[in-house]
C-alpha cells in the first residue's frame, strides 16, 4: 500500500508540473500574439527596412 501512495504522490507532482509548464507556454504565446497585434516589434525592438535608410530621389 505504501508503494501505491508514493506512486500517486509522484503522479500528482508530475501532473502539477505539466500544468505549470503548459500555463507558462500559453502565457508566452499570448504575449507574442499581443505584441504582434499592438504593433510592438517584439523583444528585439524596431526593425528598420532598407527603404527607410535612404532619401528618396527627386
């Protein structure tokens, strides 16, 4: 009976860890999606294009 209790405790711990990892992954994914929608350029900052570096010809 003691082995079964250890098994159930370990199983509950693994399920708790999996839920925490799943939640953390979902939070990161939602943060990336929100950053894309808001026009934020992510953690790297604003990305400049080649066109913005040169003055337009007359």
